[in-house]
C-alpha cells in the first residue's frame, strides 16, 4: 500500500476509468467529512487505500499491455528488416548477373 499522496482526483476519474468508483468514493468522503477528521483521525483512509490499490493494479495492467504492444512492434520491425535485407540481396544478385553477362 502506498503511503504517499495520490494524483489530483479530478483528473483521475477521466484518466483511470478502472478506478472511477474508488475516486468517487474518496471525493464523497472528502466532501462529507470535516477537515480536522480527515487530517487527525484518518476518516478517509480506507477510501484512499482502496484507491491506491486500484491505481497500482491499473499501473501493472497497463505495463503488461504496453510490454505486449512493444514486443509486437519489435517483431513487426524485425520482419520488415528481414524483408528489406532479402530485397537488397535480390537486387544485388540481379545487378551482378547483369554486369557479368
């Protein structure tokens, strides 16, 4: 569990759709609890911990998704490089055969 500050809640509800309910719960807690209860008694700690857990899970999910996309992109580029290399070899063979003939 992260003990640090969370990102601004207004942007979280748009940018992190998987954690929208947790964001709304924490916003509701912030609106209903007096400031001294939030600061000194930790009235919204449960909601914050739930949000932190959700954000961490979403970060891991996105990292796996990005890794998969990166591997696919790398494979496409590798195939394209192999095709380009074969094409250049074929051009070289054609040029050499023309000059020898």
